[in-house]
């Protein structure tokens, strides 16, 4: 290698060293630092990014994820025992409608499921019994009118000293007897649910005894029905019963007047009620007794035959801190609540106490007024799991 080649190689090495120094200095410049910082912030804006135990969520991301944030406040916690039950008709507001007289069905005005008012016509029956009773009433009225005329005549004769007092008194007694006979004939027709105004008609009108719904129908046009045939069942469904099966061990707890909560098995529908009856008898095989809860049903949501759970309230207490039941999650074998912090959520270990269907008492871990993730908290847990898995990778 000659001197000329050595100079060329040295110049190339000097240029390489100078370029390397420029790159290092540029990378350490404030602009480069800003670019790195911006890149870091871009990662932090991703929902669920985990750093220092914080699952990062902005207010917009919380709203978009459907996470409900509530405050840990004082609540009334009711303790209860749960028993199976079934919705039934209120027997005090249910009538089994019968014709009260045998006959042939001439007209059917009501249908199954129809809402009716008191006095609405349900059916018309052609009955020989009704015809006979109307005829008896008409005969009694004619005899009464004759007795009334006879009485008026005998009274006039007695007052004018022409007739005997004995004849006058006999006519008076005969009139009174016929008045009683007419009244009895009218009451006989009224007992069938029909009046005396229709003359000799044999038609019997079957009417609704009160406002309600036709829940059973056992009548068709042209058939023969008996006086005691159950042709309709009308029930006022604005109030129903929940029949409850009470094990013998719980009979000391379930008493008349005890508060209860009825819960539909088919949906999330609930309603309050009170125990109105507890049977004094225990089934030999089931070793249980029957109890009843009266339940208001203004929207007709509680349909007879529906299976329900009946929570009998055994105690009630106000606790200083409680959270929604869905807020509790299990993380690494511990119960946690995701507490709201400015950057997102933090898994806060908690100790629980009493609970009911909606809320759980927090004995330690949360202070009154602290905010937490209620519904949707499982999504926070899932994001935390994904963030930690990415961090380990």
C-alpha cells in the first residue's frame, strides 16, 4: 500500500466516524425525544392498556364499552330464604258461573280470554224451568189482583154496615197471603238470575257477576246444560296469589304479614307482596306446608300457572358501603372491585359481608362515595388480562 492509498482510506474512515456522530446526536435531540414520546402516548390511548396496575380507559371509551360506573353508597340489605312457588288465581276474586237452571244453549256471547264487566251478557239458555217459574208468578199476580178487588169490596161493605166484619177480615187475610205468594214467585226467578219483566219467556240470561276476564269456557251453541254446569270461569286478574311450598323447618320464619319478593323464573320481573296465609297442616309425604302471598297485578304480567321463586324476607339492615352484585370479580383467587381512577380502573381487593339479589356489602376495600365499574366490569377484567399477556410477551 502506497501513501496515496493510505490517505484515501483515512479520509473514508473520518467520513464514517463523522456520519455516525451526527446520527447519534440527532437521535438524542429534543425533536427525536418528542417523536418517541408521541409514539408512547399513542399506545396509551388504546383501551385496556395496562401500566402500573391501571387498566386505562377514558370517559369516551367507558361509554363506548357499555360500562356503568356507580358510587359505593349505603344500602338497605334484606336477608331472605328462597322457596319455590306458582302463580294462581285469587279464589276470592274468581267465580265459576253456572246457568242455575237446566236448558238448551241458544246463544253464546263471550269468548275465552275476553275482558268483561259486571252484568255483561255471557250466554242465553232456553229453560223449561224458567218458563214454569214465570207462569207461576203470572198466576200468583192474577190471584193477588182478584184478592185485592175482593178485599176492597168487603171493606166498603163493612164500612157501610152492610157486610159482616168476619168477611172483611177473611178478604184481608187472603190478600196478604197472595202478596206473599207473589213475592215468593219473584224471588224464585231472581234466584235464577232473571227478572219478572219478560212475561212468559223461557229465556235465561247468564251474566258476568263482576269485572274480570273469562279464563275458562265450557259451553257451545245447541248443547244441553244442567243447572250446576260450570259454563264460564270469570276471574279478576288485577290481583293474584303466589302459592309457596314451605319446608317444615322454616315454618317458624314464614308468618302471616311477613314481607316477600316474587321473582319470575322466566324473566327478570319482580314484585313485592306479603304472606296472607300459612296452612296449619303439613303434608305427610312432602313434610311441608302451603303458604300464600297476595300479589298486585295491575299490568297482568303475573299469569296463573307461572313458576316463580318467592324470597321471604327474614331481616333487613342498612350497611354503610355496598356495591352492585355484578361488580364483584375474581382475580388470582381474590374478590376484587374495579375502582375508578383518573386514568381508568384499578382492581381493588375487597372483603364482603351481607348480600341480597342486587347488592353486596363491602366490609373493607372501598370507602363510601368511591366509584366503581358495575355492569360491564367483566369487560374491564378481560382487557386487563389481554394487556398483561401482551406485556409478558
